[in-house]
C-alpha cells in the first residue's frame, strides 16, 4: 500500500502538535525563541531541572522545531525555523479568542443569574436564551 502525501503531512503535523502539547515544552520553546540557549540556561529560566529541560529540548528537537550545536561539553539550542514562532503566535491568537468567548459567555451567564435572583426580579419576562455558537 502506497503512503499518500497527505498522510505523511498529517503524521508530521501530529508529531509537532504532540511536541507542543506540554506547557513546559512551550516555556522551553519560548526561551529558545529569544536566542540560542544552553540546556542549563533554559533550565534556569524556566525553573525546570536540567534533566527535565534536556528531555523537553530533545522532544522539540525530534519534532524538528529546534536545532542544536555542540560547543565543547555544552549543547546550544536555537529555533530550527523562525516560522515556528509564527505558528505558535497563530495558535495563541486562536486561544485568546476562545478564552474571550468563554469569558463573554460567563459574564452573560452571571448577568442572567443575577436577573433571575428573587431579590432582583422585576416581574419582567426572562430574556431570550443565549444564542448558540455557529
């Protein structure tokens, strides 16, 4: 059976998504995006143990998101491609919009609950239900 190009692409994207699927790896990636960093520097700036930071760096490296170079006994990491951060910024925009929708819904629900409270009832008809997302 021949592997289709889409399958290869989707498999690669899933690997990248898995690599980005941990808050510590996102923090590590953020540090590397600011400039080339050693494992020790990444660990210190993220509050991770060196061994933990190293493991996260290796996962990001295997996913092709960062590259490494050795200098003596130190390994320095950098972004493999500047568009890695562009992609992360796009995902962050999506998340901020999602959080804004959730906050708006929560505020509307809080307002509806306050309107329905017995002490504040004015005898008026209840407002229309919240619209469903499209």
